[in-house]
């Protein structure tokens, strides 16, 4: 059978288009690093953190501090250094808007950085004294750099804290956990023993009524956030669209750490970024179908006053410590702070405090105010490191 000239031309054109499409797809896959583990300058701080260049200087403490947990990877910090002290400043321009209207989560993140810095001090020949800025988050100036705390440094020879080595191992793990394996008893005991003072408390749940109700509260709060246009737009502003944007910003959230399966991750990286509504709808699906049902443990950090500045910093220090303890024991953790984010949002909008009541019904003690909720368990996959701005970018020398 001979092909007609028209049919031949059609087949040639179709072949050309297919080649172009394949070429384009390969180019896009390459450009978006679809099959590549993220690397390069934004991830260098995870290996440079204990570099000999910084050893026994205050910069070494900052290099550990910037690896801390922090809300939406906003890295809302500036460190002002002198020989004798480090001032930690909240960079209020890096705020989450309606997601964190009182900069409460920002201060928890600063507390996380402070904990890493204190842990890095003995390994670098320093003893520390930490002084928190007093006052209320409800009255804080929300512009420019706001002083949050000072770490005073004194020369001291001390043994490094065992948690120091866990600093670069700690990553937020958003994959499903293996609930069947439960939670290691010894770690549960250590976390319970290490936690708390008269201002900060840790509650841990592995089963029962409170565990189930907390799981439901997390899902309900996520539904409420997803229905709140301003919240998801403010959250979306910190989603980075591909490696070029991450290279430039070195902060914010990337698909690589979103807890997607390898196939879904490749597809999501290949395709154009989803708009805020769709990406947050996917997040709700993950929360409902994976994060909550696969959790072996749910935890709550509470304080006496959620809007007290020192208490927010102290809550962050505790969270960082717990997460490091877990990382050292190869246990995954993941903040699921939606039920507290909706408390702030209702307050900001002057709405009835339903979210507050929802959590008090679970904790059954209104004298403690939840400020941070998380899950934990044996991981089914290991989590990757997220990007960080460099030490130089976030340091000022006086
Ligand atoms: C106060 C606070 C709230 C957070 N809330 C959430 C959350 O609700 N969901 C989530 O997936 N991660 C949450 N995180 C984790 C951060 O997104 C994460 O620490 C940041 O992206 C840096 O990544 P890394 O922890 O892997 O270094 C929170 C962290 C902090 C300190």
C-alpha cells in the first residue's frame, strides 16, 4: 500500500510535533529538576553549619541557629553579633499575614533558633545566658526589626550537649508515618521528663478520646483555613515555584519537602504550579488521609499566655528540643499547627472563639493555652532538608 502525499506530509508533521513535545518535556524536566534531589547554595548551610571557619566564634552559633524549625520556612530572623553577645531580632517583614496575625508563630520560630544556638555554644567554647524581651505580642510593633532576645556569651569549657549532633539531622517530615509500629516507649518517657516548667507544658497523646478529638480538630481547622481566601493567599506567597525561584529566595516551601509520593512529586514538579486554592485543597487531602490517620503520637505545647513574648520563645525552644530528641532517635515529627492558627484568625476577625473552645474541650484545662500542635511516629520515608539563607545574609556585626 502506498501512502498519499497528503498523508505522508501529515505523518511528517506529526513526527516533528512529537519530537518537539518530547524535547520540550525533557528540557522542562531538566530545568525544573524533576528527578533531582535539590542541592546547591540554598542547601549548603546544612553542611557548613559546623565549618572550621566559624569554629569558636559567635558565627558558629548563628550557623546552627538558622537550621532551626520556623513557620513556612520564612526564616524571620536577623542576628546582631558582638564578641560578648548575640541579639536575636524578629524580621517582621517576613511575616505570614493572616496566617500568623500576632507574630506568635514567628516568635516560636525565633525560640527554635535560640535553642539551636544554645546547644551549639558549648561545642564552641561558650556558656550562655538567654534574656527574653518582655511584653505582649498583642502590642508589638509590626514593622522592621524587633528585638526578641539576647544571648550573652561567656568563655567556658563544657562538654557539647548530645543533641548538638542532631542539629543537621532534624527535618520536618510530611510523609505518612507507620502508625502500626507505635511510638518508642523510651523516647516517650524522655520527652515527658524533659518538658515543661510553670510557663510551658507538653501534652502527648498516643490513643484514646483526646487523641481522636485532637486529630479531628486538626482536620476541621485545616478545612476552615482552606475556606479562608486571605489565609491561603498569605500562605501561598511562601510557596516557591521551582529551583530558580528557590535559588533566588532560599526560603519558603518547596514541593520536595511536601511529603508527596515520588510519582506525584515528579508530576507536580513538571507541571505549572497550582494556584493557592488547589494546592491548599491538596494539603487538606494530605492532612485528612495521611498526616492525621498515620500519626502514632499527637502533641500539644501549651503556655500560660499564648500572646506573651517570652512564653512564645520558650515554646519554640521546647519544640526544637523535642524535634532534635526525636531526630536523634530516627523518629519523624511534623507541626500541624492549624488548630492554633484558627484561634489567632478568629481573634483577628473578632469572631466567636470556637477554635479556642475546641482545644480546651480536649485539654480540659483552660489555665494552659495551646500554642503548638504536632504529630510524630516512625517515618515511612526520610525527609529532605529545606533551603536556608546564608549566615552572612542574616548576620549584622556591630
Ligand atoms: C511555629 C511553627 C509552625 C509550623 N506549622 C507548620 C504546619 O502547620 N504545617 C507544616 O507542615 N509545617 C509547619 N511548620 C514546619 C515548618 O514549615 C518548617 O520548620 C520549615 O519549613 C523549615 O523546614 P525544616 O523544619 O524541615 O527545617 C511549623 C514550624 C513552626 C516553627
